[in-house]
């Protein structure tokens, strides 16, 4: 009988399986696999817990960001309104100041006109008085000379 190598391999494999079953190797392998399954389940549960916590944190930060943006928008809006109010008040004050300045200028011009008119009237009254005095002193014969001198004296007074 010639023994084949395949027969020896088959007998060796059968003995190997018998030893494994005797030593309870499948139970050890199953136990190791069960432990690994339990560890993976624990890691998955931890990962799910961490994910839920991360999602809560994300939602919290998004709410805080939205609140901060709303507050910033309110601050910007209030600042714009305040700036517009200040600008309106400034425009109003400037208009009032310009109006007061215009009134003061008009009052000064009116006063200057009144003074100029008063000075012209005073000069005319002085000239008329001098002419009348000269007429009364000189008599009727010197009236041509008198008129010329009167006109020259009025011209001289208006030049000053």
C-alpha cells in the first residue's frame, strides 16, 4: 500500500480538529469574538454619544452666532438712527446759525444804509444852511456865483 501525502494531510487535519475541540478552542474563539463585538458596540455607543454631544454644541454655537448677529444688527441699526438724528440736529443748528448770520448781516446793512442816509441828509442840511446863509449875506446880485459855489461845496461833501 502506498500511502499518499493527501491521506497524511487529511489525518493530520482531523487530529488537529479533534485537539481543538478537546481544548474547547471554538469556545475560546467565540469568546474572543464576543469580547471584540462588545468592545466595538461600546465604541459605537461612545461615538454616538459624542456625536449627539457635538450636534448639541453645534446647535448651541449656531444659536449664539445668530443671537450675536441679531445683536450686532440691532447695534448697527441704533447707531445709524443715532447718527441720522445727530446729523439732522446738526443741519438744523447750522441752518439756524446761517439764518442768524443772514439776519445780522441784513441788520448791519440796514444800519449802514440808515447811517449813510442820515449822513447825506446832514450834509445836505449843512449845505442848505450854508447856501441860505450865503444868500442872505450876499444879496441877489451874487446869486450866479453863489449857485456855483453851492454846487461845488455839495460835490466836495459827497466825495468825503
